[in-house]
């Protein structure tokens, strides 16, 4: 015959309290870095949004065979069809996430997908509204060179000529 042995399952109250105390200490140590992580995530998301809007404007300029403008102002980014300069048509308007700010800039793409006027290079640096960009708070920078190549730099203070 088998002999069944009664096992105690679960944990005691003291084990539970020790586990919760260790988790509280770890959470307290990680809290300052969590704020930087959230701010960097919002900045990266805003940079990707601006990058996407710039690529959209470039492709729409080629597709429509006309001039398309990207306009940034504070927390908004607009893509405009400039076929009739007196009455531009808004193709898309987007809002940058969180408290991310972009300087007031406008730049155009001509029918061939290059910046207009030809040979114009553009740079747009994003920043957090409530903090200063640094090695820890990485503010992205958008670069459009004179030939039309578009790139997004992870931190314009360090790696974005």
C-alpha cells in the first residue's frame, strides 16, 4: 500500500512580508530611472512621428508631382499640399506626444522628392518641454540633407551633425 503524506502548501505570513519588503526596496531604487525612461520613450515616439511625416511629405510630393510642405510649430506637425500656394491643402495634421516640443519650422519637398529650393538642408531638433536635453535625456534630431536623404538621430547633442 501507498502511504500518503500530507504536505503543507503555500507560504507563511513572514515569508510573504519579507518578499514584499524586498520588492518595495527594489521599486524605490528603480523609481528615479523610471521617469527618465518615460521621457526618453516620449521623445523617441515624437521623433519617429516627425520622421514618418517627413517621409510621407516626400513621397506625396513625388506622387502628386507638386510641392509638399512639412510645418512644425510647438506640439503639432502638418503636411500640406502646396499646389496652390495661396490656399494650401492640409494632407495630415498630427500632435506630438506628451510634452515634446518642436521649433517652428517649415520645409518643402519638390516634385522630384528633394528639398525645395534645391540644395537646402534642414534640421529639426525636438526637446522636452519640462527638461533639458543631456546624455540621459536623449532628444532626437531630424536631418534632411540637400539631396533629399532623411534620417533621425537618436540624440542631436551627441550624434547628429
